[in-house]
C-alpha cells in the first residue's frame, strides 16, 4: 500500500497549529503533521498566506470526508489530490 498524504488548507497559522494539535486527539495521528506556509500566487502580504497541514497516512486509514469536515470547523478544507 502506498503512503497517503492528506493536505489540509487553513486560513492562518493559528488555525493550522490548532488543527495540527487536534489531529492526534481526533484521529489518532501519531506522526507530527507538517505545517507549511503557502503564499498565494502573486501576493507579497504575509497576511494573505494560507497554511497547509500535511498529514502522512502510511496505512491509509484516515477518512478524507471526516478530515474535510474537521478542517471546515476552522474555515479550511481538505485539498483533493
């Protein structure tokens, strides 16, 4: 089975950090999610950056619908591959 990677897109760093912390409690994610600042194309203003929470899912057990709903609680979404 190939390693699955889920990418949650969040509106700001605070939301991304909260989501990263909550993933362990909500979904039993054991590997530390990676936070990535994603500046929108052509935007110089750091306030317009989205934050990505990258979750490795080696066993492919995380439910993408549940992850999308979880991200939506923070005004974010699950990026579809």
